[in-house]
C-alpha cells in the first residue's frame, strides 16, 4: 500500500471510534483522527533507516504495542496536568494508546491486503499474513481505499452530529 491507501485504511478503521468520540467530545474526535492519520505511515519509515528491512519489525504487533505504549505514557503525563480534557491520566493514556494502535495497526492491515504480506506476530512467528487482494502499487486500490476512508469518516461525523 502507498501512503494514500494507508490514509484511507486509517480513516476507515477510525470511523467508528471517531463517531463515538464525536458524539460527546468532537474536538478529541478530530485530534484522534489527526493522530491516526499521522501515525498511519510511520511503519514505512523503515525505508529510510539503514539496517532495517522493509516490512520487518516496524510492521509487527510488537512495534505497534511499543510505540502505542510510549504514546500512552505521554498521555498519562499530560493527563496529570491542570488541563486534562479526558478526565485524568488513565483516560489520557488510554486515548493516546488507542490512537497509536489504530494508526499503526491500520498500516499493518493495509499491508496485509497485498500479496507480500507482513509477519505481524514476529518474533513469535515468521509467518507472513496476506489476503493477497491487491498489489501495493495499484493506483485504483490506493485511491479506492482513500475514497472509502473519507466517505466512512464523513458518514461517521455526519451521523454523530445528528444523533
């Protein structure tokens, strides 16, 4: 998947979460959506790192948990401040962790759609999971996933405002 496709998958996965947040905390829904989009291409930073193979460690559950855990720790710290829109450190940590898991997890999900697949469960297993639906460089698939994600996010926001 290319960046556009990953943005679409991220929006698609985040849409139900965004809907729930938008009903009570619309600002947090937008912040969460922005965070998910920002994180959705992070695993491909491995292309810029020497000695790190593409679709290696950055495309695993271990990586997603580690980065999300770090984000959760930042959320915990921010939640202890005088301005805590989520109610406190536990809620802030959970929000930040969730944004991390959705953003990074959506990237892995997008790459599972391709024939190359990813070893999601490394180091427990080297098995590469794939549904082999489309090649990563398929322009139609990337634009289609992006359009689907935008439509899902727009529908979630529209429905949340009406409920």
